[in-house]
C-alpha cells in the first residue's frame, strides 16, 4: 500500500515510525520538510492547508490511504475534500471535527448529554465577559473558542490576569478569530490524564493511558504549552477509573456526536481531570495528541494500519487491539522563550549518538536541514522518547540522553513523570 501522511511534527514522526512496521506498507509519503521523517518516508513539499494540491498529489501517486492528524486541516475539512474526490482518508470530517474546533460547541455538547465537565459560561462580548469576572471565584480558566496551537487555554489566578487574558483574546486578537468568543470555566483540581481512542462512528476503543505536562516550567509553573513531556501509563488511571470513563465519558461522547448528525471516525482525544467528584473532561481533540502519541504508539502491538482500516470500514468492534506492558516517556527539548517568542536556526548537537537504538528514539517536532546540519526550527524542537520495564528507568534513559543533545538556549523540564 501507498500511504500519505499530512503533517510533519513529532506526532507525525511517531505515526510514520509505527506505520513502517506494517508488512502491508510499501511506500510512505509525507507532506512535510522534516529531515528526520525523510529517513522513513518521501517528503512532499506541499502546504498542509493546500487541499487542492494534496488531492492532486494523492491522485497522481495513486495513494491508497491518507492520514490527516493536524487540528487545522481537520477542522477546515480536509477529510470532506478527499472523500469528495473518492480518496480514502483517516480522520473525522468537518462536522465531527468541530468538537475540537469550537470549545463552546464541545461544552454545549457535554452539557446537553450530561457528560461530566467543569461548569462554564460562554461569551462573545468583552464587556459581558469582564462583568462576569466579578461573580467568579479565582483561579479560573479562560479558553479561546477556536484553535490556538495549544496555547489558547490560560489559568488565571486573579482578576488582573483574567482581564489581561480577555483583552488578549477579544480586543487584541492574539489568536485571531479563535479568540473572538471565549469560554470561562471553573478551575478543576486533581490528576490529569490523556486518553486517545480509536473510533469508527459506532464503536470507541480507548488506547493505553498517558499523562502530559502542559506548563512550561518545573513545578507546573509558567504558561501553558503544547506539551513539555509525556509518560505512559498514567499510574492514577486505574481499571476502575477507566471503566467509569468509558461508561460516563467516552461512549456517551461518541453516541452524542452520532445523535447530533456528526458521527466521528478517527482518533478522539480526551483530556481528563480525575477530581474528587470523579473524572471530568478538560478538553477534546479530534486527532492523535501531541506529544501523547509519541509515548502511546510505541506500546502498540497490533498493526496500526489494520486498526485504521477497521475504523474507516466501521469494523472496529471486530478487531482485537493489543499493547505492550512496558513504560514510555517523551521529554520535550524546547527553544528558549517558547511558548512565546524564540529564535530558530541553531545547530543541534549530539543526535548521532542516539541513532538506531532500540530503547531510545528522538522525535523531530521542529527541526530543519541547513548546510547539511540539523537545526532548530520551532518552539518544541525534539522529543526524547525512551522505553523500559518501568517508568523510572525510562525517565533515566531520556534524561541521560538530554545531557548529550543540546542547542543554543534550549530548555526542558526536569520533573516530567515526577509531578
């Protein structure tokens, strides 16, 4: 089979690394310029939002399956575009992807179908949102309604921070149209867990658990990021909690989307808070999570291609999905200044020592090739993944590797998996 993966970050690197294990895969193409992915797939320099060119390429190369895993492309309707052209593609269509594309919509869905989540209010007026701040108990969470590269969620500890956040979103257009509407919700406490689920519209199958670390700095301090490190499994996510989540959150969400005329086919991501009142939804994503995918897929025993086919063909209930029982971690090496402003183009040193290892793998999230050297080309630059018989040993391997891998002004959290 010929496979076409759209997107070229750490998540797509992990997807492609998993796909190459399949005996059914003959050739993989990737719409990306990622120099590390180039070792596993043929790069195609087409913008991920240029749907016409992506469709033309898929037709020209007689692609058997396209995998769309980026939020903006899914929300904009890339699956619809491929389907209209008779091309097989994995991912939710535009109607279903709204569950990530609009936080207001997802909250309304949860309220309508009694899916546990934080209490909230939605605002399109800055003045009304500002007035509401006089009625709340801090801290609170303010979310830009639309996509914001994982940076649209802000925890505000007092009125001043909340006012500034509303100004950034609704007056200064920090996130463009995505911040014209905001959701203000209660601040939940407890352990966070990320669960990715395969879906075929009727059946939902949770993957193994993961735990992300969103804040930029040690001690869960600093601004929210797209994720500074992940582990799998999450020890707080017990079998009993997993059953509760399936019964009260996972299956009800899939059923709700179908009831609303938005059947979901693809990977549905649940960001959960394990509160004293039980598990509650923090957020949904309509795709593989990043960097959760980097620790979940290395534990997958079943052929990923078989699972994807089962999802598209609505036969997910007939396939048995198996997982390895080892532990994994992925620590992000980021550019100084991320998630705000940062410099690019710094040479990355020490990568060669960790090529072709069985228990350590370096995912490239934001790199480029310049003068035959790998350089930084984003905020989250690398993900150092390690696997071992237990989490402590996996973390030790990743942190030891980070003593060798570096570039100017880079930084990483020292407490991944410890907090």
